[in-house]
């Protein structure tokens, strides 16, 4: 009998057992390139960072909301029983609801959490809060918020574009030139939200290369496209992609190379954009000679690239990272405009892409089925913030903010309830977040581990991990459905999120008057097994609409997994629109691609005139501040973990240098500062400091530092609380909105300086539990 299966965002694995306990994870036999991250799950399952029982911060236990909030992150915790913890949480929810309304509760669940359709932290939290009466929530994603907001105005909802994304098979069959703005780092293709049955991205890229596809990597790091693809590297300055795209567009028009027929039939507003492009509106043509000093490439090379793109089938890929800069809406919009000018949208292997290589599923030759998920209901409260504006909300209650053409006010949040995710990983300017965090009266966190977010909580409720429960793993960007097996009992006193919320619901009254009671309504009359059957049966019924014949539930469980049949034809995004724009119009105001958007122009935002524009960010290598902080920091997804997940594992630790997250810089920059490979260094700017270790790398452009995110935030409380001694780069990144359109994160507009640390560095302490004290 085969070993049981489990699944995660970085892959599916067989669980090898010994004496009734899981001892290792081995590759799923249908996965040609499994991620090595898997065994980190085993490594951390019972480690020192697991939280054994409910915990309450000492100061909060003694003084409640009158406690010293500056001690969050360094205060001791007191173990309590579940009844005590849930009573405290319930009392705090009712206090805030009664005194400040449901808007005073912020349900923060952002991040990948665990794979699973039922035990999905965000869904469980939203179901609970919506039934309770609602709360303030967030919109969009840290990964690509700017694209999520801008794309519906110009071409269509991003989620739909990703589900129908042009596949690598289509690119390989079409002999395309692939121009990758922001690269296509192979480390990212380990991941797939909701689960990955088969890692196809690396093999798909190799097949494309073998078919003669030519690759061009436009970005500050040569290794952001795999060496085996033989890509030409164009090392432009970070944050200047729009200037380069404009120069390419200017060359196309100057030489009559644009596809005017496509522009006339499928687009609106090109003439308005053309006036800007040719300099009629501002007196500055956006020529190659204009762009050359901005991007630091030769003008002739820009012109040559434009001609190559015009004479070959070309696929333009925009990495998700392009959105995470000031004015991050613009490179995505301009990439679409440039693809329109080339005329390949809707044709096999050409047009534009949104994140090939960003995750395993984008561009994969997969089937499609919208798998059922736990129903969360509707939030009765309309209060929200853009996802990356949490510190702004906490520091400025009642102040106005702009989002997608509207003007709103930040709510007065008194309680933050976090389940799934780690804001002390994914947010920017963590020192500012820590100061903002002090405004919250009560912080409740669900977490299996002593992350920085758990340490900054008042009440911590320990949750299970995937190996400790049954679930179904599936993603709309993957063809597999996997039965995740419970192979061991929950660690110590930890509980499933569903059971925690049900226990809390038994102490509260729901928004809707119901004879059944809040707990019964929340559980829906089903236990874990009942929910899994319900979700499977609903998915099976949906499958019929997409010509997928799924087996009965028992047959599926016996097999452990299933794989949907891939599409017969290679997927081409916007094919139907191309074939007939009248019969298959886009979901834009005009039904066509909006090169100029009357809606966005109507927002009246100074930095968004209604078409793509080049604007200098406040922090880039061309800014005055570069004299003081002359290196541009690029933060990226790590190779040995997913974001901050499993950072305490030996696999993650093996990628560190002297116990700290390393940074990569060009040997020229290192030599100018007397830094050698392996030296302990300090990165710094006006926002904070981070202790790292230098790795000299010729593939990094001079003037740039590359650093992975996800090292658990570890402030040097004793000597310098604004310094992370472990190498978290988000003490350095800027907490500033992309623009008034999306108000997304702009972490990649960040300048720093680096110096060798000649004194003994402080010890890293984050992978040991906080101080625990008895209740006496």
C-alpha cells in the first residue's frame, strides 16, 4: 500500500512513517522536479518554535488593554488553558463590537498559510467574522496589488487573465521571442497557491529553449533567468522598465513598425497616448536617446531590441515584482500597450504575460476547474483598506485615503485578529509597523509557530499543521486534487482553526438571529469528514460543466489523488477576443483594450493622467538620495522556503551564512567598501538596519543589492531595536503606496548603504521560544 499523501504550496509528497509517526517526505511519483523544501515540514513539526498551548502576554494578562504595548515582541508569555484563552478572546471581541462597532475589528489574514480547501485559515476567519457581524478587511495582494487594480480598467480582471494565461506549449510551438521584464527566476516556480502536483515550469522552459525560443532578460540580476536558457541580459537600472518600454514604443512608431490595424480594431485611446509618446504634450519625445541615460543602456541597443521585437513573434512577460515599486501600475499598463503595438495579443505564443515563472501554475499546460472552497458568506461591514496600508490605518484613524477612484477613511481599529500569514514578514518598514502596532488595544493571533507576529500578540492560539489534519489540496492553477492525510495527532494542545472558531462561537452571538446558535451555524452541521465530502461533491458537480468526470468520493480517497485531463489545444490568452471583439468583448468600459482610460483620467490623480507615463520614483539610483544611500535594494522570494514559512528548518538554515540571511552584491561594490565574500555586514538607511552576510555575485548589476525576504524578524532589543540581527530586509523597505490608484506596496523602490561589521554581531535569537512564565 502506498504511503499517505500530503500537499503544500511547494509540492505534493509521500509521507514515510515509522512507529506510527512521520519521519520523512519523499517526492510524489508524478512530479518530475519536486521541491526540496518538503522535509522542512518534518524538521519543524516538533521543534522549539512550535507553540504547545494557548499563551497570553504577561502584561495583557495582568492589565488587559491598559498594559504597556511597547513590550509587545519582548514581553514574557503565560501558558493558559483553552477555556481561559477563548473566554478572553470572546470578551475582547464583544467589548470592541459594543463600544466601537464591527469596523473596530480588523481581520488580518494575508499570506499563503497552508494548502487545503477546508483548513484554510483565511476562509475560516472570514466565515467566522462574517457570521459574527462583519469586520474591517483588506483588498488585493502584496504580490501584485497594482496589477489587480489597474488591469480591469485596461484589459480585464487579473484573476481571469491568469486562469487563461498563454501556455509555454503555445510559446514553444510559435517560435516566439520571450522578453522577460523583471526576469523569470526559477526559484519562484517551486510554489503554487493551493498546491502543486507536478512542477512543470522548469521543464516547460527547457522545452521552449530546445524549440529555438530566444530569451531576453531585462532586469538587474542575470541569474533571474536560468543559465540553461541562454538569455541575453540587459541590466537596466531598477524601476526604469517603463522608460525602456516607452523608448521601444517610440522606435516602433518612428520607423512605422507598429501594428496599426490591431490598434484600430482592438484598442481605444492610442492617439491620446501617442501625443505623449512623441513629446507633443510635454515637449519630450520618449526616444531611445532620451531613455538611454535613465535605464543606462546604449540607445542603439534599445533601437535594435525594438526592431527585433517588431520582426519576430514576441511574447512580453512582466514579472509580478514590477508592480511592487512606486508607480507600480505603470509597467504593467505599458507592457500591455507595447504588446498592442506589436499586435500579437490573442495569437499563439505572442502578446503579453503576467508572471511566467512567478509560480508553477502560470503558463503551465493545465486543466481548469474552479474547485469548491469553504463558504465564507458576505461581510455585512463595508470597511476595508488596501492590503499594504495597515500601518497607515493604525497610525491615522479617520484620515482619508484614495483607492481605485474612490476616497475613503481609515477605520478606528481597536482589535486585530490574525489567522494565516505573517505581517512582520511581508509588510514594509517593520519599525514603522511596530510603532503602529502599539495603537492596537488587543492582538489575537492563530499560529503553529513562534513567528514575530505571534510574539507581538496579546493572545496566541496554537494551531495545527497539515500533517495533523485531513484536507483536500487543489488549485485552479494546477491539474491535481490531492487527499491530504492526517498522519499524526496535533502537537501538544494545538487545535484546528475550525475548532478554535467553533469554540469561540459557542461563547458569542452571531449577527443573524438563529435558533441553531452561532456555533452550530458556523460548523454548518458537519464535522471535518462531512465538510471534505461536501467540498468534493460540489467540485465533482462543477467538473461536469468543464467536461471533467471525477470519480465518487470513496474511490478518490482510495487512490489518494487525481489529475484532470489537460486541454487539447495550447492555451492562448484573449484568443476569443482576437477572433471576434464584438462577440467576445473585454470587461472594460469600451469592451476593448484601453490604452487611454477615461475612467482613470477621471480620477483626477496627478501621477495618473489616463495612459502609461514615466515618472521617477522618490527612491531610485537617479534620485538625490542616492548620494547618501547609493545601492538599490531588490527583495525577492527565497529559494529555501515560501516567504517566511519554515524558516527555523535546517533546509532554510543551510542557505544562511553564519546564521543570517545573506545579501548578494557585485564584487565592484564590495571592493569599494572593503567587503569580502562571507563578511558580516550591516545594511542601513533612514528607516532601519539589518545584519546580513555578503555574497559576492557577478550576476548582480553594480549599484544593486539582492536579498531574499522571509528571515524571521529579530530586533536587537538590547542594543538597537530598529536593527534586525537576522537579516530581514523589510526593516529597510519603504512603506509607501504605489499610487493613488491601487495604494499597493512599493518595497522595490528602496535605497540603502552597506558596510562591513567590524565588531561582534549580536546573537540571533528568533528561532528559540520567547520567555515563558507561570501564572503565579
